[in-house]
C-alpha cells in the first residue's frame, strides 16, 4: 500500500494526500458523520441502497469527490480524500479524464 493518495486530472497531478496523516478532530467527526449518513442508505446508480457495501460506499464517495473536483471545492476534496484514506486504504490514485462535460475515471489500487 502506498502512503499517498494521488489525483490526476487530464494527466496532470492535481492533489496529493498523505494517507498516514492523522485526522484532526473536526475531520474525524466529518468522516464519521459521512459513514453514519451512509448507514441510513445511499442512492447509487439511480437505485436506493438501504445497506450499501463498503465497495458501494467507496464508489459513492468517489462520485462525490469527482463533483468536488469539478467545482474545485478544496475543503470537500480534502474531506472526501480523508474518508477514502480511512476506508479504502488500498486506493493509490484516481485518474480523471475530462472530455467536455463528460469524464471517465480509472482507479489505481495498490
């Protein structure tokens, strides 16, 4: 497992997060609140899931992260990466390719 979570957009590295970095109290509370919210269910691929698996939660959070990247929400990006560092530690990189209003994502698992 790599120590960093890297985000690449159109081939350029845009964000790097140290997965070993501890969570500040507010970050921990935010990550826990995200987990608690997902315990109540998520809408994933147009379907309401009342008991999402960890893989579904991870994909849901990656979707949220893509939205944060598209609007350059640095706080949101940071918090979502903190969640991924805690709950998907094997994820080393996200490669996002933009094509107008469309985008594709490739995940690099360690």
